[in-house]
């Protein structure tokens, strides 16, 4: 099957695929301005799917959302990395709220007691 298109249509197709550096810069600036209105990247992605797709393709999501939570690859959470992460928190509940992935892995490995030893308190009748 052959498709006949004009020279103008051909040019429009090629220009639509390849963006100039100026157009890329403009899209990035627009994305940064729009991202200020959203607390999470997912909200941005739902409202601006084409722009989000372009950001992911160009690996610019971290530029637009520098503080986004990043997930670690499988096998990242070892006893050592969990120990380093747990030093940021004062209690188990704080650890669970701060990093659910590391907390859950520590719970599965059974090292929560070593990371956050339980304090024994004694009560008497006066208390």
C-alpha cells in the first residue's frame, strides 16, 4: 500500500517527531511552571499526559520534580541499608511513617528489635 502525501505534510511529520533545542527548552520551562501547582508527579501526569510522556522519554522528571519519592530496585534493602536508613528515625512508628518499604523489609527480616529495642517499663500501684 502506498500513501501519497505532500511536501508540506512530510515536513510537518518530520518536525513533529524531532524537536529543536529551543522547543525542548520551552517545554521544560512550561513543565516546571505547571509542576508548581501539583504536590505529586502523578497528579501532574493525569492532567498533562502528553507533557508527562515527553518528560519521561527525555529523562527530565527529576528536573521538574526534584523532591519526588523514588523507589529502590529489588534487592536494594539489605540489613546494612536498612540499618543506615533506620538511623534517621527515633522510633519504630516514625520509621514506618518515614519509609514504609524499609520498615516492611526490616519486619520480614526480623531485625526491628535490633534496630529499635523495646524499652521495658515497670508500673507500680502508685502510677
